[in-house]
C-alpha cells in the first residue's frame, strides 16, 4: 500500500512539472524518447506538436492522481483503524480470558461463603452445604473429615459437582477430587479457616483436604453469556 502511494506521488509530481514547465518538459520527453528509439535501432523521431494538449493532459493527470492519492490514503487509514480495533479487541478478549481463571472461581466461592457439593452414593445423589475453599500450590482445595459420609462417597466415586449463587450470578463446577494427605496442605487450609482448628488438626488422621482436578467451572447469569474456566 505504501509503495502504491509512492508511485502515485511520483506520477503526480511528473504531471505537475509537465503542467508548470510544459515547453521544457516536452523537450526532455522528446529527447528521452529519441534515445530510446536509437538504442532500439529504430530510425524515427518522436514529436509532440501541441503544448496545449500536453497542458490539458498534465492537468488531468494532476486531478486524477490527487484523487487517487486521497482515496488510497483514506482506505489505508481505514484498514489500519480496522486492524488496530481488531487487535485491541483481541488483546481485550485475551486479557479477559487470562483474568477469568481459577482465581476467579476461588474468589467467587469465597464471596458466596456457602456452596453446595454433590456426590454420588451408589445410585443416589447426595448434596450438602460446604464452606471451605483454599488455593494452595496453584490448586483449588476443599476440606472435610475422613469419618464423614461425604469423604467415603468421594473415595468411592471422586467425581463431584459444586454449585453456588451470589444473588446475581451462579457457578457450576464439574471436577474430580484428589486426596492430598500432606500436612502442609492441611495446615494451609486450617490457617485460612481458624474456626476449624477447634475441630481439626493437621495431624489428627481425620482432617482431609482434596483438590479439584480436570475441573470445568461455568459462570451463569440472566444478563450475560456463560463463561467457562477449565483448570
């Protein structure tokens, strides 16, 4: 596009010089053409009789090439603007996608305080309120006690679902839970929920923390399209 604009400018300048200095322009033009014929082995002489015709032609060239320049420039700027807008949209979408991650899921569940966790016991679904959620070593953890039925159900079938609602938006999470029996993971959870320390200890053989694996979290609302996060 830039090269095309440069060619237009060159022809525009030639037309302008031809219009302002018609006589001299014709002399140079005729000399160049005569040289061309001589090098080509053609015995001929190039002549332009009317300077008036040349002036009119150069003036027409000035008008045409000026219009072409502004037309090309306008479309070039328009294309650049469209490209810039597309790039900005792409950057915005990428940024939103990057910002909408596991951290968003954690913050949403934390804000809700209570979420509902569903498991399966044989062929019977089970659901109950939970309140513990923790981020540790880039994994999302839940907590329970090993003596509880929910722990036994997750041991038998580790596929679970979580649902929570903040009054405007709700989330559904499908995941597989993985038990983490490390003291560090348990202690991190208890440190974030001091009230649990009255009932649980990191080394009491009852405290259990599990992280979500192969999770798909979907945010829903009545006013926006669903947003999906995988982690």
